[in-house]
């Protein structure tokens, strides 16, 4: 039949760890972006006129994009957690079928 590749083994605690890691990475990204924004604001506070107006526009877009990244990572983490529950339900159903067959 040929090599089907490595067996897929799911450990439920690892699935939760992955979701938690994604959330931790998301927080680090947001913290890093906040620190960068603070550093740029030191310089931007000296700008007047058109330069300041353009900076405020870019900053607004930047904040929106950062928020979108954070929301996307949270959706990924929740999807992974939902997958954990689905894996468990499938295992329970499969074990019942196996034991009922004998």
C-alpha cells in the first residue's frame, strides 16, 4: 500500500497550548507595536501642519491594521480551541463504536 506518512496523534493539552501561544504572541506583537508607536510619537509631536496631519492619518490606519491582526489571531486561537472539542467528541464516538462492536 505504500507509506502513508507519520501517524497523526492529538494530545488535547497541546492543542490548548497552541491556542495559548497564539494569544501570547498576539499580545507581544501588540506590546511591540505600542512601544514603536510611543517612540515615533516623540518625534511626531514636533511636527506641524501637513506632516502632522499625514502622520495622524497613517497612525489611524496603523491602529486599525494592528487591531485587525489582533482580532484575526484571536479567531485562530478560538478555532483551534473549537477543534480540540471536536477531536474529543470524535474520539468518544469512535470509542463507543469500537466497544459496541464487540
